[in-house]
C-alpha cells in the first residue's frame, strides 16, 4: 500500500505547476457588479478596491506581488497625490528584496499610507505594516 501512495505523490508533484496554481487562483477572484444609468459593469474585487484607494496584500511578499503593489501605489499617487492610500495586510512575509521595493515606494509617494493588519502580518508583512504613515497604523 505504501508503494501506491508513493507513486501517487511522485506523479502529483510532477503534475503541479505554479502556472496552473495561478490560473486556479485567478478563477476564484470575486466579481462585483455595479449598476448605473448606463447599464451594468463587472469589476474584479481588487479593481473595485483600488478605485477606493485600497490596496490589499493577501499573499507572500514576492517579486510578482511587490510589482503589483508598487504599481498600484504609483498609480494612486498619480490620480490624487493628496488623498490617503489604505493598505490592508494579511501576509506571512516573504522576500526581503521584494518587500524593500514596496517599502521604498511607500516612502517615495506623497500620499499618506494607512496600514491595517487583517489576519496576520509576519516577517516582511509586519515590516510593511509598521512602514505606514506615523499615526495611521493599525493591527
């Protein structure tokens, strides 16, 4: 019986692909439907949050997630450099270099950044939580 389990584990690991994992996660992103005088429009939840100047870090900090967050910070600054940006963090941490990229961008942009821990902020996640604007950090 142990040989059968070993064979399954061996082949299951060979079938695993980060691309498949990402595509599965992308399919599970909720959509929000807004109705206006011009009809209905569907947004993925992250786009809808971004419209309210909310950035959500809900993964490990890696190069990919850092690039997305840095781009969102720069975009929100270009939209309105005076309005606060809100960053909600639920992260076990991750790459130091990727996290420092987010930190540098947080320090570079002009808007105040309110950081809030929702769930866990460990390691680099805790560092980013503490990197919010003084007086605008919550856990």
